[in-house]
């Protein structure tokens, strides 16, 4: 993976007690989401409680990493170096929606419903940031 | 909330004509606006016992104790304060809460004030802004560098995919409001534009072009509210708060609902229920227009058109003061008149002017009921006021 696509991603996430398992798994190239132990329903983003049963503690499960493009916006003018880049909402197979970046698709080819798969950019020794690409090139992960 | 309907009134309103205020601290601009609104009402600073402000955001001059900082600066010790910050519609929410405070006897004369000077403000966005803070929920989004405009772009793109909305329909919103701004000598941009002009302007964050985006100006405004009884004795025709509603929804992009419902779908019905009215009762509307998609979603959530129908609705010229059935953003709105950052107060001020018949530009004849609606952040919050004379 070239550094080109990561130049705008200079703000590192601040992991906490709740999110530590997510970022640990991301370092290993696995994308975790949360599931409610009482209702079996998934949730994103991760929280210390289940939004479906507020007294329950969610459990971590590995998502398939596959999904489809729900919506996107290509940023042409921003205060961040590295544009254009594509911000997107991705609907995971498990039914939750995540916000991420899309890479590996020309702007003119972007359309809702495109199949996507997760890949990871290793930003430093603790943070590997998930992004999404067409499944055919998702193996290019540098996590 | 029905008991609150008509219990209070806006008795003074002032919008600064400034669009550039170089080296003017936002508190100094607020003082201009507060004195302007009090003069309009025929009241003095010593009459004020309530202060509403949300002045702790970027380019607004204050910090986390903004309402104290502002009270100190202007030199009053109000017994009722409210600094609830829900973004651009904060001042509409505060008007509703001020009405409750007045009706409950917490205050008699409440000033709602706002100013910001983004054109010269030298400091960067504070690290506690939820749109830059990469901790908690933001740790899963901020590293991807979303911009405010790209999030509106996500809404606009999905609206196009779900409902067939076109870039031309989005552009028509900007064209219509520019037409209104042409008559407003205070408006930042007054030269008429075409749909083609909008589509030919540079892409900022797809599908939004530069002319799909609001202007960035310095500016400010203030309102004075009091009880129905006290309002009768003052010099201007009272503009009664007939209806009010507010709601909050989300800050994270991952929580955007599939069908793009925004919290306006809660604030609007609450306001109409309190007023005992429906969208058909509205003579003139001021609807927050940070971007062209912004008022379109509001029109759907407020019930002026059906879900997904805002494209054809705006394309038909419905919002135009000249011949449209719902004259909207008669001052030119944020797209053409002014947008210092939290434009909600101007939707109230222009509503008051329309109902009193003293608008600076286009004047809708014989308007009796006005709707002022705003949102905060990226459809994160919403507040709706229905004003009547």
C-alpha cells in the first residue's frame, strides 16, 4: 500500500477501555462489531452498554468485513491535505452502518450498492485504521 | 405545551447589517445587536433579567462559560440564563425555553443574542468540538477526516439515489434564494444566478458545488421576548410565539437514518401541535439553508411535501416569493445573505420582520403566520418556531 491514500488520515483515534478490543483486533486485520447478549442484535458504534438492552454489556464478534456502499461524498476542497478522498457510509452484511473511507474506485464508478470489503491501513504501532475497497483488491491490506 | 401558545411575544429584533467585521470581537458585535433589539422594543438594558446565548463555539468569542462571559461583558446580572448549544438552531430552542421561563415567572424580559466573526477569527477549532474530537464515538469517524460539507454530501447523494433528486433541483434552491437576496441591500451576494452557474461552480464535496454552500460572513442579531401582557405596552407590534418544538438526534455519521429522516420530523409536529396549526397555515417560511440539501430535507420532515418529494417541490418554484405558494428565505438566507456559523437567529428575525411588515428586502404582503426552522450541526438537532400576529 502506498502512503498516498493515508496522507489525510493524520488524526489518530484515542482508544479507551471500551474500544481496546476493537483496535487490538484491527491490528490483526479483523473488524469487530458488538452484539447484544439479550436480544442478539448488532450495534455500531461500540459502546460500554447495549443500546437494545441498556443494562447489558455487549459482546464483541468478528464481522464478515463485507458490505455495500450506502452513500458517499468525494472531498475536493478541505483543510486537510490529501484530497480528493472519499468519505462513505458502508452497510455491513450484519446490518449496521459504519462511516469510513472508500479507496480503489474511480469517482465516476462510485454508486450506491457497490460491494465492498474491509482493508486496514497501519498508521502506527497501535492503530490500524479500517477502510473499504472493492473485494477484488481488498487483499492489499497493509495491516 | 399548548398552554404556552401565545403566552409570550418577540417585541424587539435587530440584525447587524455587517457582513465583514474585521478585528471586531464577537462580544462587541453582540452588544450592537442587543442594544439594537432593545431600542426596537423601547426597552433598556436595565429591563433585562434573562439572557440566552450560545457563544462558546468557534469564532463566537466565548468559551465554556459563554453566558457568564457575555453577561459580564455587556454589564448585566440576569437571573435567568440559558446557554444550551445545539448548533445553528440554538436560538430557536432558546426562544422556546425563554417562553417557558417567562410563563413560569423566572424572567420577564429575555434577550436572545448571537454574533460570530469567522472571517478574521485567528484561533483554530477547539479540540472539544464533536466534529474534530477523535475520542469516544468520534474515534471511529474523525480519523477519516469528514468535513461538514462531506456529511451534507452523504445526505444529498443518498437523497439522489433514493428519490431521484437531481443536481439541478438542488441548484434551484440556491437560485431561488439568490433571487430574494437581490432585493435585500444587506445581503452578501445579490447578483442573480442560474442553475447552470451552480452546476459550473467548483465541486467542494460531491455532489455539492460551491454555490450549493452558504456564504461565510461575520454578523449577528438579537431578539427581545416578554410576556403577552407586557408586550401590549411596548412600542412595536408583538409577534407571538404560537408554536415551538425542538429535538436532538445524533452527531455521528454512522447514525444517519436510512431514509434520511432528521429531527425536524419531531420538532415540526411539536410546534404545529402547540400552535394548533398545519403547514397549510404558514404564510412565509425561513428555513435554515447551510447547503441546498438542508431546507429540502426540512420541507419533507416539516410536512410541506412528502418524503422524497422535495426535489420536484423546489423545482416548481414553490419557495419563490414571486409566485410560489410558500415564500421562503425572503432575506436570501444563508446561501446568499449571511452565515456567520449559527444562522438560526436570523430565521426568527426575518420572520418577525415579515410579520411586522418591515423586511429589508422582499416583503410578503399581509403575512400573519411565519415559520422559523433551523437545524444544528449536520441535521444533528432541529428547532421550529411558529410566529403569529
